[in-house]
C-alpha cells in the first residue's frame, strides 16, 4: 500500500505534522518496504493550502494519508478521491505507518470499517 504522510521533516524519523495544509513535506511511503520519496509542499504558505495540498496529494497515487490534523475541505477532497485519511496521528512517520498498517490489517482480517 502507498501512504502519504504529512510530515515536519524529510525522513521517516520526522514527526507527523499537525497542520495538513501548511506542513513542509509529504512522504510517499510503501508500507511493505518503507521505501519513500519526499515531496516538498509548495503550497505551505498559500491561502487555501489545505485544499491545494489535498488536490496535489490525490494525484500522487496514494491509498491513504496520515496526518495530525486536517480541515473539512481537505478531508472532503481526499475522501471523494477514494483516499482513506487517518488523522489525529502523533509520533514519527515510521511509528504512525506501523500503527496504521496494523489497524488496516486488523480491519481486513475482521471485515470492519
């Protein structure tokens, strides 16, 4: 699975950002291998950043997004694109990916949303 992590830094040891639209980076991570690429957030200082970031992230081929916080407009854009959003996440990117993957596997196993 490919996951977009909204991040304060450019490594898996970086903390997940609290502010979806204004975070400095997106990490696009393969949850099986933890291989990732870094995308700088060109909209971080823009008005309406959350909506712009959501549109940009939805074009990156991710199945899910991990973030600390997200506004309703950004959430709507991602949800309508079929992207699962895990918000209120805390910790490093790697910790949050591990937790997300565990929860996702449990949902698949038990068939719940």
